[in-house]
């Protein structure tokens, strides 16, 4: 069993890193446990609404965050995943895939991840035609027919990118209309290469070594679409499974009050994993700093 | 002994940049190929790795998919 930390932060996206910087400046005995550094910010395209940067790419902003964190010499356990967190006595116990840690306070800032379709073939063909990062892998499908699954902004983003380099882009959307920004919908509808399938859902994905196509259900009928690439952009789900000892809402988000308290004393939460409205980098940062200050107050007003 | 290292990447993928930075930090020389502008090399990457995700590292014919620090270190003998 390790030392007792003042504070353990789970996650190193915008919320976790900002919480870490604030905690380091308060000289807390601090540990960050995280699967990756930068979180979803590292996967974002262009960022034009983070005050102070009129334009910066997601990966660049994430690098700046990491640099800021490194400057304080914060102890980071990277590539490590939290598996359980619960309060025992006056401490909080964090179990990971590698070890068990104890702290007086914990901030959960584990963010969100891409939602999966949950259909036959999806796992089998991941990275073999099925991709969750159009920005990363899109160029590999240049000249090939592809499908984008989803109807929101990230799906439209992927479609806009792919219609420049693919002869045919199908958009498979489960609702009756696309729900992204009108300005993007207009552009997409203006392209002869895009075919929009509303009220449609993916039944299965098939292929041999790579994807060859997929089965679609539309209004009770089944269709077969021959595509080489499938971009899954159907939203995000919170990384909160390990935090089952905390109150979560229907969507799995951790419920916090305006001081980032969860329902369990000594455990705080911040950023996209929480029920705070609007998932934005700048909001996650603000929430991270608030959670850190709340944890500091908690530590300085309790005896351990 | 210097190993021949090739990194297949796209300019927009964060793990590609992390992988390249990791190699630089360790003083490893490598050839960087942007598969988004080179179709032939993109196919070569798919043939070598049997998949279509980036980054792919070719370290003296040992293929590493993704920024897998552990495997990269082992392959390089770091």
C-alpha cells in the first residue's frame, strides 16, 4: 500500500490538469492517475473559442496543458486506469488496474469517450475500416466509398472532411433529420457526393480482412451498403463506470453541486464526466480549478 | 547499432505527434511518412500492419501499431 496523498486526481484532460496546477500551487501532496494526457482536447480539430487563443488546434492546446502541468513537477501515473473508488473511514481508496492508492480527497475528472454502436462486426473491424477518429484516419480512405454514422456536429465534421476525398459519403442518421449546425448541413446538402439516410440504423458490419460493407435498416426494410470505411460519430458517454459508489444521473454522469462536491464527502468531480451543462474545454478547465479549490478547503477544514 | 525506423502518420493525429516526439526525445532518427498525401505509402502501411489506424511504426521490420511506448522501447532496445 502506498503513502497517503492529500489529493488524487483521476484524469488528465483539461479539467484534471487544471485541478492539478491549482493543487500544486497549494503545495498539496498530489498524484494524477490517468489513461492518457490531454483527454478529448487532444482529439479535437480546430479550437477557436478558448479565450486568449484566437486559433489553436486541439492537439496543440493539449500539449500546452501538458507543458503547464510538467512545469510543476506533478507526479503522474500515465497509462493507468481507475477501476474503483470508494470512501473508507476518513480516506478515499482508489483501485486501478495496477495498484491501490489512498488519499484524503479525490477529484474525478475522467471525461467522456466515444459511444459505440454495439452491432455485430464493430469490434472485429475496428481499425480495419471502422474508425472513431475521422481526423486521424480519414485520409487513409481517400478515393474509397465511406459511411459516417450519426447526425450531430461531429458526424457532419467527418462528412465534410470525407466529401473532399471520397467519391461517395453516406450519412446514416437514426433520427428524422440531421441535428448539427445549419451552416454545416447546408454545405453537406450541396455536395453531390453525399447521400443522407435519415431514420436509418446500422444492423451489422461485415468484411474479410477489412470492411466490405454494412447492413442498414430503414423503415422496416433492410439495405446493403458497400463501403470500405465506417466513421462512428454517435456521441459520447462518461467514463464513470468505476465510480459506482457515487451518485450518477441517467446518462451516467456524476452528479455534482456548484462546488463540485459529489454525494460522497471527500470526493469531488469536474469536467465532462459530470452533469454540469455544456461540454467545452474552457468550462472543463474552470470546473477543474473550482474542484481543486473546494478540495483544498475540505482538506484544511477537516482533521485526518 | 542504429535501427531503421519509419513512422507512418497523418498530420492531424495526436498520437502520431506523441510517437514522433518520443523518438526525438530518445535521440532516435526516423523517416516520417504522411500517408494522407501519399496513397502508395498508405497502402504499404496497411499491407505491413494489416489495419488502417495511425500511427504505425516500422522498427527494423517489427511493426508497432499505435503509440505503444512499451513495445517501441523494447523494439528499439531502450
